[in-house]
């Protein structure tokens, strides 16, 4: 099967590429950050998704059966999210190929007033990021594609950027950057998300699915859990309220549909830690006995 990952240099894209590379004819695109291929047979292409002509060229030359869209830049949220996916959809139509588009969306499409949102709840984004993702979702669904909404994505092999930043600050600062005590999300280990993403294109009739962790935590609670995992002083973690900026409060996701449809088990944080396939380079037994 021919698979294209648009945004392969990001954390999720690079992990999915690593998992899929042994089983599929896989290609990836990057823009601002170069991606180092895993082998000489890998196809990795520079692509600015905002350039419609370049998108047409890539889609036509590769004719992928599955397209994963992860492209995103904080510097141009609308361009990389909405215009980019619009160009991909147009390129698929122009090439007259049957490509299943899987768009990675976010829990931030909700306003955060309710929590435990299901796939049938009406999005009502309150920030630019959520609004761009929601506009892109509608384009994908109208084109017959699939939308996967997820939450905070973390990982240990390699570390995700948030965990890496937290560990650095705990090692070098008296207090970390503040973490919100009143913003709630459902963190998911990147391996579970990637395994779910592999399954999802093959589920007939599926349009929208929530893929997140099964537990709800505040950003502050989760930062403290990470600190304990690495035997670090969680008392150094600063906290604040999300009232200072325009962010939704509780965007926890109901994953009942994912549990029903997916073979991938979406693990809790503790289940992730106890999994033998993760090597944290930390003596957790010694760590727990010293607390």
C-alpha cells in the first residue's frame, strides 16, 4: 500500500513513518525542518503545502492510497492547516486518484465548557488554532476523508518536545514555566496514537473519531506525573490559571467509539510506564523508594 505522510518531520509524523516503513511503500514531506530518512529506499520530499502547484506535482507523482495530513506551523496557522489541506484535496481530485485522506485534528475545536466531548458534539472553537482546525475538518469531511481528533501527545523514545522542555527546566531552573491548573486534557502516548492511525483508514464508513488517553488530567497534574517518572522534584513545577489567555478549559475527549472500533488499546499513563517496550533510562524502583 502506498502511503504519504504530509508533515513527516513533526513528532507524530516521524513516529508514524518509523512504524510504517517496514510494511508499506511510504513517502513523506517536510517543510521547515529536514527529516532524515530511515533508509536509502525512503522517499522524503520538501513540500510547502501552501503552494498548490507543488502539492499537485507531489500527489500526481506518488499517487498515494492513504494520505496522512499533519502539516502545521505556529507562524502560519491558517496557511498550513486550512490552505494546505485545501490544496491536497484539490490535487487528489485533479489527479483523479482514490486517496483516503486522514486529517489530524485537535480537542481545541471545542470551547471547553463541558468536557468529555463525543464525536457528535458541535465544535465551537475559541482560539485561532481551533478555528483553523475546524475549518480544515469541514473541508476533509466534505471530500469524503476522515478526521482524527487527539489531545496532548507525549512519548519517551524519543522524548516529545514538551517533556524535553520540562526536564530541562527541572534540571536548570529554580522554577519551571507555569502549567495550567484549570485546563484539562487526555494525554496519549505517541505509539498508541500511531497504531490507531494505521487502523483508522481501513474502517468502513468512519468519518470522525476521538483518539486520546482514557484519563483526564490538568496540565499541571500531568507535568507533575512526568516529573515523578524521571525522579525529579515536582515541587519546582510552577502553576497558573488559563484565564490569562484565551484557551478552552476542559477539552477532555470521550473515546468510547475508539474503544469499540480499534484493536489498539489506548493505555493510561501507568499502563504506559509498565509496558516493557519503553526504556526510560530511569531506575523506577530506586526512584519510588527514595520519595
